[in-house]
């Protein structure tokens, strides 16, 4: 069946044999990744089957990523003062909203990083308008290091009140981490 299919590629799909072989390999690989039997020989178009399985694989991957982002949500370092609050991204939709409001790469680059635990994103908001993004902040998974913080369009923060709040938040995270370190040491049995 496969040989017959490959023989009529130029007529049925107007593609070269090399391209068809790559499409077959890619299609088989994607089917294997989602544990589904390949069906491309049942269809008239190899390219169509390739694109369908690619879309299905992306949907499954996005669902898994969204679930992992939700599972990683702890908001351990939630902090507020009289003017601002900072909270962790809590879902895939929350990440997309932040990326859209900030018009930055969060929505494109950080979902998998958050899902695999290599990055944690917090959003800073005014208490007067907690749904409007001010600043996006990335910290490392241990919460000890602030990696980056930007206004929309990846602009540097120049507002002294906002900078002061982020620095107070750094000190707050240090206190939480220090308490956890002390708890961990005191729980060790040295006997």
C-alpha cells in the first residue's frame, strides 16, 4: 500500500518523493508520541493527515502544559502593600492574558518553562486596578533570584514607587526562604 501510494504522489499530491518521505516520518513520529495508530494511508492527502496530526499533537501538548502550570501554582510569595500587589501566574489563560497585556514574549516562550519548573512568573498590579498588568517578573524556581522584570513592551522600570515595591518583595522572599531553611535544619535528626 505504501509503495503504491508513493508511486502516485506526483499525480495525487504534487509533491516530490523526498518531501513525501519526510512527511511520512514526521507523521509516524507524531502518531507515536500521542500513542495513536497512523491513518495517513486511509486519506487521500498525506500533507492533510500530517497537518491534522500536528494540530492534534499541539492541542494535547497545550492541554498538558496548561495542567502543569496550574499544578505548579502556589503563590508562595504573594505580597502586597497599600499601593501594589504581586502574585504568581496561576494558569495558562492567566499567562496568555499577561503576555497580551504586556505585549511581550511571555505568551510565546514561558508556558513550557513554567510547566517544567524552570521558571516562575509573577505579575505586579496596582491595588486600584488588580486586573491591569503593570510589571511582569521572572524569578528562579527557588525564589532566591529575581531574573528579570519589565513593563509592557520589555521597557525598563523607572518609577521609584514600583522599583521600591519590587525591592520590598525581594526582602519578603528572603525572609520566607530563611524561615524555610531554619525549619529544614531544625527538623533534621542529629542523633
